C-alpha cells in the first residue's frame, strides 16, 4: 500500500484479489498437472503425419471391395438395409435409391493379401505396412460438421484441434519450429471449403494453434522483417515487447499474454529455421522420382508429402496435409480416378521414405476423409457415369507405422458397405487410439474451461487395441 493507512475497503479489496489469485493458481496448476500427467505409458509414436482427404473418399473405389454389387447394379437398395437411417437433403427426395456397383477392380497385395483398388497401385505396393480400418463411423452427415468432428472431436466449431491438443500435451521436439504445421494442396479441386479453425487452438492458449506453411518465397505469412529492420533491431523490439507484456500479465493475470509472447519468440526463431526446412533443393533425384512428378512443384500434394517428411525429421510433432476434391456426387469414375492419380504415389512414397530413413517405427501416418459414400447412386444413373452421396455409417481409413498392426484389416461392413457388422471404430475411438500410441491417456489430457474439464474425446472413446502391434 506504499505506506498509506489500510482502511476497511482496501483490506476487503486486497483480500478479494488474494483469493482470486489463489483460485487462478489452482486452475493453472490443475491445467499444468493435466499436461504433465498425460504420458501414462511408453509411447509407440513420437509424431504424426495426417493425410486428410477432404470431401469423403468412396470406400467402394478404394479399400472396401464389394464384388457382389455387380449383380445388383441398378436395382433399388432394400429398405431393410437402410432401416430408416437418415439421408442428406440431396438424395432424400429420391423415390428410388439405385445400387451403384464400383467400376474399379481390386487385387490382393503382399503377404497380407490386402485388397486394394486398381486406382491405388502405389498404395497396393505398401499393403504389408498398412492397417486398414473398414468400419470407421461418424455422427455427421454433412461436410462442415464432419470435418470439424474428425479434426477436433466435436461437431461444434471452436474446440481445440487434434494437433493443438498434442502441442499442449506433448510440446515441441524442436524449439525453432512449430509443434503443429498445416499444409494445403494447391493442386486440389476446391469443392468443400477449409477453415483455419480446423487447425485452431480453440479453448487452449493460442500458441498451440497450427501454423500454415504455403508454397512460394514466403512459406509463413508475415514472418519476414520489414525492409530496413535488421536482426538486432528485431531482437531488441521483442525484448521490449516481452517486458511490457509481462508487466501487463502481472497486473491482468491473462495467460493469453504469455501465449502471444511465446508466439513472437517462435516467429523470431522460425526466421532462421523455416527457410532451411522448406528448401527441398538438397533432395536427390531419386527422392523426387519416388514422390512423383509434382514433388518438384512446391505446394502440390506430392511436394507437401515430401515437405512433411522433412518437417518431422526436424522435430515437428504433427503435420496435417489437407487435399480437397473427393466429393463426387456426380462424375464419380473420372473424378475419383483423378483424385487417386494426384495422391496415390506420394502417399505411398511418404511411407516408404519414412521407413528407409528409420522414422516409420515412431511416426504415425494417417490417411482418410470425414465420411464415406453411399452404395446407391445420387440422382439419375447414366451409362458409365454416376455419383455417390455422403455416408457416415461406415467408411475406410488407413494408418501406418507408429505402433499399429501392419498388413492388418480391422472391421467389416455388410455386403452393401452400408452398415457395420464387425469392428466398428467411432471417431472418438480413433482419437483415443491415436493418443494412446503417443503415450497419452485420452481421459487425462484435459483443459479446464468455464468450470468443465474438456478433452479431445469429450465423454467417450475407447482404445482399439486390435489395431495395435
């Protein structure tokens, strides 16, 4: 009180602030405790590369072979199969739902005999490294809530993304690079929009949000210094900013101030680390040939897969690639063939490259979209051309490395790939299993917000141990 006499009002005010400080310390302590207690067992994986195929790839043309549908092509889907399940507004008014058999043939690959579509020949060659999930299911039937659900564990926008939870729970493996990096294919069809909140920190401090890297001379926007500002001047400015910020933090007790200071410091370090990490000129010709022709063109899916490998080599914890264009409501044969042609070689090359460098054992690679597609044709079926609607009841994904069972298929669907008959994996189960592979108990990685402990898996989720090596 600077020597001034303490009156009753001042005493009560000071006491109230003291109780508030104690409460804040208790909250922060609980949050930090949740973070430090997150590792409950030895991790099988240290890092993740998530190849997100936005739009919903059809399981019929990729990993769930249903040859029996050829005899039923064009016939109405039996009511007993649908069993009153909801449809989207795009096909809900159809009087008849005609079955559409796949135009693609399948073949068995490797010692595992995994069936893979002819549209994915390179993926077929790594069949013995894959763990294919044929019975993933979600709760959302439209793109925006479905993508949000896969990325954050909630259909409600504003929750922390998977990468942000990992940044918060595990931290970075390299202080000079972000823990969470996002790459968006520039060569993808822009059918469904992507929002920055899909890699946002949500309720968590903003320092845990994903950092999007872009193709071109400026991989991270606004990272460079203005003309005429040198490195020493920038350092002095950050030091002054930190002093003012910490003074404000002492007064206001706002943790976001410290988060902003941390972001500014990381940006300063990234000015030196990002150019080296994103410069692929040191890669040899054999590596570019492995990933495919697009690998030399920064920003393409192939180039982003190569960049993802470089980033995890340098300690980035989580890299998420987004490739749009899988939403084939019409023109499916040509559309999905194009999508597979853009992504197949580079996806397989990434797994092969990681394995050759000794990184696959502790790097988890995930491939998949937000839901699957219907067995019936949306709209009119014409000769050689048709489309499929959204289908949340069952769809296919694959994982490789990082402690999953290689050459393994988990789950099965009925003869129409409409319902699950065995081994269903809910989105919460997938997230719980991914966290488990990283050594995290999904029930204990939490953040206290407005009196509730939030977590990635909400109040559900189980570890799918049948997937584990």
